[in-house]
């Protein structure tokens, strides 16, 4: 059976890194720019995330994220450039539309935040096996229920895409027209909604039954098939990331006291 996940094994450096290292990287990528309040740090982490994604050979799978983020960024540019409350200086005029410097700068910071968040999470999602991530949480004391919820979050998008593709192929084989102009595509989309929702409910029920049969609610101590060990490389990465967060916090405190 095909695995329903965004993860793809490439036998790369990131595939062999402990999941908690990647979680700590996300924390560092989001917290350090927030603590320092410097846009350059966001650009640095965006560049690092892109480098890690390219080195792991999953850049093609991340392209849809850029498409999604481009829509958000373009919307922010238009709205903030035109209607930002602190707009004063006009920098561009297209007919009756006036774009202001202050709004565009604010949209620029929004764009950096969006890209930083998406790319840092992409480093985790596309290079980490979901079961390894869940096992890591359960091993340190989190409830297996939390692990199940986390697993479902990682699988919901690829699972729905797989279901949509299967149902769409079935509808096409029955003669439904699904390609053409925008109106035809919208018309073909609505018949897919009901089967996808129904299929998701059935899958949820089947998973619940399977988990109950396997003793998911058992109160006995859980055991693991594979023993997980953190290497020296994982420990070094964790120490570096923690030091960066601590040092940035100390620097911000010192600058605030001056």
C-alpha cells in the first residue's frame, strides 16, 4: 500500500537527524527573529531552510508551498500597500490605485514571516518520517493520543489529495467532463465534495476500530519496535540552536536595558 505522507526518503543528512533537532530548528527560526526584531535574521533562516531543502533533494515537493505563499504575499501587498493605516508617502501609482511606502514595507515583513514559517516547517515535514516524530514525542512522555492527532495532521492533506485523485479518475471514467474552462472545472468540483467527505468519515471510523483492536487505550507501558538513540551529531546541533536562542535573548535584554 502506498504511504500517505509528504515525507520522502532521500538518504540525506536531514533524513538521519533526530526529529527533535528539526523541531528545535523551527523554534530557533521563529523565535530568534522575533527576539532580535531584525529582518536580516529572517532572510538568513529562509536561506538556510532553502539550502537544507535543496540538499535533501525535495525542492520540487516544496514548490506548491511557494505557490500558496505567493497568493498570501500578493494579497498582503495589495491590501497593505493601499489601505495600511500608517500610509503617508506614495511610492507607486497605477491609475486610481496609490501604493504607499509604509504599507509595502509592512507587507514585506509579512512576506518574510510567511516564507520563514512555511520553509522552516517544510524542513521538518518533508524530511521526517511521521512515525519517527510521533515515537519521539511518546518516548519523552507525551500521550499516544497526542501522537495520533499529530500523525493525522501530517497525513490529512496527502490523504485528501489521494482520495480526490481517485474519485476524480472514477468520475472521468463515467464520462464526467472535468477539464476545460473555469466554469467547467468548478462544475466538476462540486460532485467531488460529498464522496471526499464521506470517504474521510469512513477512514476515520476504520482507524478508530483498528486502534481499539490493537489496544490503543491500554494503560500499560508502551513498548517500541525500534530503539531510538541520539547521536553526538544530534546533541551538537541541539546545543548550537539552544545557544543561539539564549544568546539572542541575552542580547535583546542588554539592548533594552541601555
